[in-house]
C-alpha cells in the first residue's frame, strides 16, 4: 500500500509554505497533519514525509521522536494525557492516574483492547494554575477530580 496525503491534506501541506520561510520549519506542522491523516506516524509515513519535504527519514524520525504528542504507533480513539509534574502532583494527579488505570484496566502507555482509550502520563500540559490538568485528544480539562474524569469518560463513545 502506498502512503499519500488526501487532496485536502495535500492542499493544507502546500499552504504551510506560505507560513514558513525555512522549509524545515514546517516539519512539525506537517507531522501533525500526517498524524491526523493517517492516525499515527508509521515508518511508511515517516518515509513519505521525508520524501515530500526532501529530508532524510532519520531527520523526520528524530523530530517525531522528540515530541510526545506525535505518535509512532497507533493510539486509541481517545488519548488521555494526565500531567504528573510538580503542580499537578501536589493536587493529586498521580492518584487521578491510578484511578483511570483502575477504571480502564490499563497502565500508562497502554491502549484498551477495544482501541477506545490510550492513557499517557505527561510531564507538563501547561495548566499548572488549574491543576490537576488532563487532556483528551485536543480538549483540556482543569481541576479534575476522579468524579469529573468518570463523567468525562462516560461521554466518550466508540
């Protein structure tokens, strides 16, 4: 199977050229675009992006490996990220992580068998003043409690 952007994604990729003077500057936005398009950054997707941008696959993989929000393996429909940095830890984020692990019967870094949820512990989500912070896909939740996370998870449908 050959990997290629859809017409819509290719148009978005080309529009990035207008935003960045240096072609390498559009690598991270291109990787996010590819992740949205293909679900994760498989070796084939890394090769495709490298070819598209005239970069080495090693350079593309290096950048993809640096950012924790870029995925080199498939993730669930809902990716749950729980901050465990100092501010959030002081507000019991580690207990929140344990609560979610118990509820979903998975550990941090794992995906549920039905591929609905992936759980990840994050070093910082930038919500220190509203700790503990949780991110599900692109939505941030602040001052999260076990009850609040249960309510949020109950709304996540297959």
